[in-house]
C-alpha cells in the first residue's frame, strides 16, 4: 500500500519525500504537517468506513479536486476498481498522472482536467471525495448538487472544509484584521464555513450525515519549527490529532470532515 499513517513528517522518510515533491512543501513545515494530518485522517476514516460496512461497494470512486493524486491512490489501494481524479489545474493533473495513473484489467486510476462546478451528472460512483474544494468555488451550491448527483444509491461521500470556528482560523482572522493586511481572497475563502454552515450545505440533498470528524486542533508554526527535530514532535502531533477526532473537539478542528450517505 502506498500510504501509511505517520506523525513525524520527517523529510528523510521516503514517503514523506514523495509527498514533499508532489505537493511542493519540502521547506514548509506548517503546510507539510497540515497536509499529512489530513491524509492520516482520510486513510483511517476510509479504513473504518469499509470495516464497519458503511462503504459496501468498491467498484468506482471519484476524487473531486484531486490535486497531485495521493488521495486517489489511497482509494485504489483500499480496493476501488475504478478511480477517477479530476482537478481544474492541468499542472496538478500532469503530476498525478505521472505518479499514480494505472490502466489494467484489475484496476484503473485515471486523471482528467475538469471543473467541480461543471461535472457530468450522468455518471454515478460508489464513493465521492471532495476535500478543500467547495470553499474556493464561485458556485458552491452547484458543486454540492454535483456531489449529490454523482453518488449511486447507497453511495458514500467524504467532504471536508476549513472550519472558520476553529482556534487556528480565529487567531489568523484576528491577526489579519489587526495588521490590516492587503486582501487575501484565498484566506478569506477559508473563513466562509464554520462547521454548522458546512453541515447545512447538505440539507435536503437526499444525503444523510452518518459521521463527522476533524483534524488539527491547535496550530502554531513557531511551535512546530521549534519541535521539528526533537522526540516531542511526533508525540505532540499524534496527541492533538487523536483528541481532535472526538466530540466535542472535532467541532473546533481546523478541518471539518463529513461522511454522507445517499439513501437507497
């Protein structure tokens, strides 16, 4: 299997080096840790959903906003026979194809350029992943409609959004205002959805929220850099990761995860 859960985020590790190269955060400890924890959570969550029979069919999966393809590869490794990754960025699709594309009678991983707001609604999938995409779109309602339409009866979606209610974003928002920084549309996009608004997005869509989770409770770049090369680093990242998965702290997580299931 390509992926394994890890809390060291050590660039000397071959898997971490591969992720660093794919996502371009070799010298950015903050982004490296944030992304690795999100990968950790998705890996563990998907394993639990399969083991607990929430996900029962492994024929097809769609990764919306696939970026450099790591999530698509995880889906394939868990047994999905046909995985499609789509992203609006052609450069990311090229990276994903070079790293993870597979075509064989047993399984396929394919990548293509596509806009999340303009997906083909005639295709159906057993599983849909959409991670940190909705907040950056001009028509989020359209993306949500596409996610709902893409799920086959009984299909499962995992959708994640930055949680504006979290302490890291609250502190970042305060600093942004006090320092009167120039407008940053990408940062402002991250402040659009506190967890309750994220949940409300999927009301009346024919989807049931069957589980929620979250990752990254406390995030401080200076602390990460100070601990990076010490034995405490992995222990601290693991502890805050574990705590944030559970009620009520998951609602204060920097990234909020929703598991939704289409009714038969």
